[in-house]
C-alpha cells in the first residue's frame, strides 16, 4: 500500500427498541433542532425534510419510549410549539456520548490498520 492510501474504518450507530430504530443521526439532529428552535416545523424546514416526516419521526419516538421525548402543543396563527422533555434531553445526551465513544473506537481501528503500512 502506498503512503498516500489510508484505510479508514467507517460506521453508523443507532439505538433500537423492539428491533426498530429509535434514534440515529437524523432523529438526534431533529431533536436538537426542535429544542433549539422551539418548533418542529422550523426544525423540519431547516433540515430540508417535510413536516410530515419530522412529525412521524417524533411521534414514533414518543410512542416507542416509556416517556415522550418531545411535547407538541398545537397553536393558532403563529403555529404550535415543541418542547424537548427532560427524558428527551437524557436520550439525546446518551446518544451523543455513545456516538463520541464509537467515533474514538473507529479512529483507533483505522490507525491500527494503517500502522503496518
């Protein structure tokens, strides 16, 4: 192998409940954006996904978990608001921690592949 070519171990991580995806990169970003903007519609727009897809993702998470991750409150002309729950913050923090640990693991495996080159 030439010194220009480097092996890199890649991977994605997600958490499942009952063999169904509960949270992964996309849903984690949706939770973050919704918490930041206070609106599921604004989060969906910023992420360039449909409101329907965003709503479905949050609804799926809320139904799958033992507690809701986001509370959606319907509004009038100004639209509704969305609030991340303490449980939602906890899930997001745990996912981010696992993701960071996984990233460190992938980097170490990549380095070990390239050591003997």
